[in-house]
């Protein structure tokens, strides 16, 4: 040991730099050794912890795992957002529910209708096709109310609706008569021109002239202003012959088939007609047999919902007569009082489409004896003399029992109603004078003529 110490001392004395280098190297090696040993120990400890964790999970009981799953589910359940009602949440949940409904055969249609009472969602039109407003959460069987009006108020609305026709017919006639001192051929020519331009038609105009001229001649009357009074009497006589109303509902269901070209106000008229019967306490069903125009079906459904009537439709492109058949059967099964069947907007110049309209009528008649009890033709007053041509074609195809003249409030051609009554001999049952539910009025000749000819402060006779 003494020899080693002496050797190291000798080296330190003779070569101190070598001692410093060796000492430094030794310190570095010792430090590296400690670092290596420490890292190995840490790795071993981590491996032990991981093994213990895996072993713990593998040996976990089924019950403990179930508890963990329940905790996760509880954390993920979302409460309805603030301001969102529970009802809305339920409706959203129902959107994902699909219900398969079996095909309903015609002979079990009544059972199918009763079965529908248990569902909130409407049936597929391919089955019983019936959608009743009291079977949905959104549309309750409730009539949208139209503000009550007095008799004087109703007459005022009629006058307002006929104001353009009055200006076009009587306003011009007053100009013709005002500055004439006697009745002569020139006056009669101007008289005829005034009536023709007001869409009374050439034939009706000539008939009116002849009647008025003969009446004045017999009484030896030559005052031009008397022509206006005579014209009023003659128009009233013609319209009186065309005055009619819907007969008593002596059948159940009482079937009304509605026809007319597109754009005449057919859908709106059906809605207002359904409203009229609902106000009278009748059970009403509306059937959309115009299966080729989806927009028409949607509009009709809106009207049915609005007035609280049942609604029946078919698949897009389905046979209209099949829809009419199902509608009659459904109305009979439900004990409906009035069934209103819409038909496609036939072009009166298309023979094949008119034949289809005949088929619909035949099918209705086979299913219910005596039906349809009314066939109403909807005509647009703004089309003037074209409405006459439409009426003639429809009259040839089906037995038109009554005419509804719409849009009288938007035209100066309301004189066409006189031509319709004179030439076609078809009763005019309703007139449309506005957009409100109560603006479909039963046609009354005296009231109509009084509103047309009355000037100044309105009065009721």
C-alpha cells in the first residue's frame, strides 16, 4: 500500500497534468455509470406498473365494468336545451320512427279508417288514402272563423266586388245616353257596342236590344234615359231564370263533383264551399282526384286543414277515377254528409281529357246511386267570352248542374254572367267576389242586379 502511495506521489510531482487528466476521466466514467444504472432501474419500475395495471383490468369483475358503463351513459345523456319544450323533443324523436302499415283492401276500408285513429302520422296514399284533420297533432278539426258581417256589410262587399263591372257597363252606358235627346239607330248602335265590350256577347246583346226596343215602342216612350231602367229589368229577368241553389242534402254522402280548367279558382272555391257546409254543421270530406299536379293537391290539403274537413288524396299519377271511387267508399264508411271531389284542370279542347272526366263521373255513379248529386263548373269571370266556350264543351262532356263564377271582384267583364244565363241555360249557383272565406256567395239575381245598378249611397230594398 505504501509503495502505491509513493508511486502515485512521484507521478503527481513529476507529471501533475497526467494526474489531472486521469482524475477527470475517472469522474466522467463514474458519472456515466451512475446514469446508466439509474435509467435501467426506472425502466424496470415502469414495466412493473404497466403489468400491474393490465393485470388489474384483465381481472376486473363484470359488475365493475357494468358500473363503469353506466357512469359513461349518465354523463352522455343530454338534457333539453333551455327554451326547448318537451313536446318538441318528442316530435323530433318521432321523425326517426317508421311504421309499416299493411295494404288495405277495399272491402276492409272501414276497418282501415278506424285503425288510422291510432296513428299520428298520415297513411300512405296507396292504401286508404284518407287523412283526417282530427288524426294529427298539428291540425285539429277546427273551423277557421270568418268575421261575422251584417246584411248591409255583405251587400257593401258585393257592390265593391262589382264596381269594375259597373264602371265598364253602366258608366259607359250613361255616357251614351246622357247627351241624346231621342232614341234612334245611332243610339242603338252605341248601346250594342257598350254591351258587347262589357262581355255580354253579341247574341245576348241583340236579344236585350230587341226586348227593350219592343217594350219602349209599345209604350210610345222616346226618352233615351228610359233605356237604362229597361235594361235593368231585362237583365233581372234573364238572371232570375238562372237563379238556383244547392238542393237539400237528401243523400248521405251528398257528392259534389267540381270541374274546370286550371287557373279559374277551382281549389279556392272548393275550400270556401267546404267552409260553407262546415259552418252549417255538416261533416265534409274533400278528395283530390287531380293526381297529376302535386301543387294542386297540396293547396287543396291546406284548404281542407283550414276549414276543418277530412281530406283524401291518391298517389301522384294515380288513376283519378280510382281516387274518386275510394273517396265515395270512405265517405260512406265514415258517415260523411258532403263529399267534394276535385278533378284535374281539363283543357276543354282536349278530347281525351274530357273522356277521362266522363269516366270519373261514371265510376262515382256506379259506387253510389244518383251520384254525383251536383256537378259544378268553375268559370273565371276575367276570361270573358272564353268562359262561354269552356262551359259549352264541359256541358257536352258531363251533365253540368250549376256554375260558379269566380273573380268578379277583379274584372270589368262581369257582364258575362248575363251571357251565361241567356245562352247556356245553366243555373248560376255561386259567385266569388273576394278572397275571404265568406266571399263565395249564393247567387241571388235581385241582389246582384241591385248591387250592379245602384249608384250613390247604398241602400237595401
